[in-house]
């Protein structure tokens, strides 16, 4: 038997499945013509404007017409104007357009009298310096020196001479006679206990203790602590020493009530009062004035 040669069918390269779509020929898109990259009149005008602005900025930044030469100082009741000028001296003759005011503000805040500050530019040649000074609540006197104290007890200014600002003349005065207080100076801070006790006592008025005196004066001594003198009546009330924990200034309101009860009806006779506590107080009276004696008549003189 003769064997026929086996023939293979060529595999078709065309897709035979249903739903298959033959590849579509690519469509050629229309070529978009872009605008020319040349320099248009609008662009040329914008570039010219930028160049002119840059030239103007360079000109004012280097012009002598805008150099810092003058200070407009505001809010300086206690601050020395010479101290302000000294802090701004290296900024003199600098152009205001390139001058940074933040470092100047930081320097001004270092002054003892200054709580805060602001510096603004005022063309053509000035800086406006606005100071917020510390609040003065007491005059702290040590010998002939008079310091201003703020609510935190900072001694921030010294009052010299006979000319006293109106806002200072109305402040209560505390006279510190303690030996250790001789070293106090501007920039120092009072002890918290001293500040608290002095603030409470210095706020007293004669009517608060039932006194007919014209004024009350607070004094601190090494021997007796805090005292209140009545002027011109002359009695002295010893409030004593205070500490942060054992004998605090919270005792003072009770001592004031006790002082009022002891002065009632006898103020003219009292010399010294010791207020040991809110309920324990003693006093001494003045020595009665001796009656004036009439001189003996001279023999032979007519009556």
C-alpha cells in the first residue's frame, strides 16, 4: 500500500474570531501653526516697564534723599532720649528703603524703662519710634535716690532733681532705710515679699485707718521692718517683718482693721503701736507736756 505524504495547512495570520475588527489605518492630523516666537509690542512694553522699575528701585535705594537722619520719638516720659539715639546711631545715614527695623526694636526693648517698642519708616528721612514704657506704681526712696517701681518690682527709672512729672507726683512713696538697700540701682528687682507688703501699705489712706492725719508714710527699717508714720499727727504703727511662708503680707488687711480699732477715740494720745498679728496689738501714749512755769518776779520790780 502506497503511503501518501502528509501536507500541513498553512496557518492563517488573519483573525478568525467573531467580533474582532481589523486594524484601521492611522488618520493624519492637521498641522497647527504656532504663533511666531518673535518679540511682540506688548512683550516689549512689559520688558521695558520691568527695566524702568528696576532702575527706579536701584535709584531710590542708593539715593541720599532717603537716608535716615531724624528720629520722631513718642511715648518717652521716663526714657532718656540720649539713650534712644545711642541705640540708633549705627543706622544713621543708611537708606530707609534697605533699613531693617526689627533689630532696632530689639535694641529698644533692652532699655530698663521700655516694655515694648515699635519702629516705622516715614519718608523721606525719618524713623518714628513709639515706646510703651513700664507702668510706675511706687516711688522707692533710698536716701536721696528715688526710683520708680513697676508692678513686678522692677526699678526702671530714677527721678533726680526737683522737677517731678505729674504722673509721678501722685504716686505713693516708700522710704527704704535698710542697710542692704544701699546697693539698689536701676535694673534691679525688689523681693516679691517687699513689693507685696509695700504695695498694700502704700495704698492706705488716712481714712482707711480712721485717722485725721494729712498723709501716711511707709518706712522700712532693719530694726522694725515695715512701719506706717502719720504726718503731721506723729504716731507710728509697726507692722513688722514679712516672709514668703510664715508671716506673709496676707496678714496686712487684718492688721489694718486692728490699727483702726486702736486709734478710735485716742489718736491724739498714741505715740507707737505694735501690730503683732490681726488680733494682737499694743500701744504706748505720749508723755504729757509739762505745764510752763512762770518766772519768779524780780525783787523791786513793779507788778
